[in-house]
């Protein structure tokens, strides 16, 4: 990982999680999902939460060994570096989830508002089973009762970018993760 700070809009970010560490975490998550879905007779839906989870979902799917269908949904709850507490459904579900098992793929779970709202939507639409798979989790912030089925890495409560995650749509590029530099 390059030991170089980056500037996005009005903020500076410093190197935080190198790609190699993330890759190991993604390997471990994929292994668990593969074990749980091995020999499944249905075709589960892998639901990518756009835009942040694009990279993570792609990396997971490269590792998945069971047949699955890829579906995307676009939700948004963040403005700048803060959660707004309201989850906006920007691009709705494009598949019928009735009777289907769904694996939600998220880049990061923070307050949990996004995945809780999404899980409720999927259950209301008749999904038979909803699992949550996230690359990163901020456990100090997440206080929802829903259990997270697959978690790549836990991180402290700090604002990060990279590997799909953005600050006002910038900073998604690159395999490494950067954290906001408050110094
Ligand atoms: P939650 O609804 O509070 O759990 O927030 C989840 C969503 O907020 C994620 O899908 C991200 O898009 C965004 N988010 C949360 N924390 C961060 C962060 O540190 N950097 C960038 N985006 C974040």
C-alpha cells in the first residue's frame, strides 16, 4: 500500500487497510458462504447494494462455487461523512424475490439502518430467507437486533473511503482503504 495521503473535496485521508488484508477477509467470508450454500437446490439471489458494494460483490462472486443470480438495488443513507438516518430507495428491486433466498452484499454496516430497511423490504416482498454479508462492520455504532451472518472485518468508528466506499461520490477507486485524517 502506498504510504501517501489523498485529498477528496475538502478532506484528507490517510492509508488504513491494505488490499492484501481485505483480500484475506474476503477469502474467509466467501469460504463461509460457500460452505453454507454448498449443494443448495435453489438458486439464491446475491443482492448487491449499489454503489458501495460493487467491488466487494464482484470479488465475492469470483469466489462463489454455488449457482446464484446477481441482482442490484441502489440505496442511500449517507450525506458527506454522516448517516442521515433515512434510507432512500433510489433504484428499486429488479427481481421477484418471492420464495427466494437472498444474500445481501454490503460494503459497510454502520448504524445498520440500510440493511435493516432492506431486510424488512425483502421479507415484505416474500423472500424465504435473508442473510447479510458485509465486508466491514463498525460494531461500536451498530446496535440493531438483526444478526450479521457474514462479516469480513470489524473497524472502529471512523469515516473511510476506497475499495468502493466514497466521500460524496469520490474515493471509490483503488483496492486499499483510507481513513479520514483529523490531524
Ligand atoms: P448504515 O445505514 O448507517 O449502516 O450505513 C451504511 C451505508 O452508509 C453504507 O452502505 C455506506 O454507503 C455508507 N457508509 C457508512 N459508513 C461509511 C464510511 O465510513 N465511509 C463511506 N461510506 C460509509
